[in-house]
C-alpha cells in the first residue's frame, strides 16, 4: 500500500521544521558563544589597559612630582564638564565642517558634502 500523501507531507514538514529549529538553536548557541568570547576578550583588553595606565601614571607622577589626589581632581573636573558627575566623559557636539559649515557625521573622517578632513579633538567623546 503506498504511503498516504497527507501523512507523508506531514512527516516531511515536521522534519523540515525540526531541521530549521535545530539550525536556529545551533546558530543562536554559536552566536551566544562567540559573543561571550568577544566579551571576555574585551574584558582582558580593558584589564591590560588599566595596568598600562597605572604604570604610565606611576612614571609620570614620579617624574613630575604629582599626587594621586591631583589626578583624582582632574578626573572629577572632566567628569563634571556636563554638570553631571557620573563617572562618564561627557559627549561633545561634533564640529561643523570647517569648509562648508555643514554638520559632520559620526564615524566619518571627511565631510560628506565637500570632502574636507574633519579635525576632532582626540580627548573628546563625540
Ligand atoms: Zn564640508
């Protein structure tokens, strides 16, 4: 007796659904795994930057007769520039293009309209 096409179709559809579900689970698990690895790599980078910064501060402090309190005061001064002390650098407005005066767009190193190089302050957060 030949298989009932409706039952066979249901079995095939169920198999396809299971395959898609498994592919999605595998894909989601892979994305989660990759994201976790990237987060751990960033955490290690930040830790290394903290250590390098501490060493550099130690050298600068000794060579220039500075104190930790002075550094702390300067950090507080930068933090307070936007009137909010929250441990974050305030965001600054990007400069308008020096040539055409139009707004510049984050991520662009040249003006989108005239191609003039955009000069950004390296220590400001845009
Ligand atoms: Zn321009």
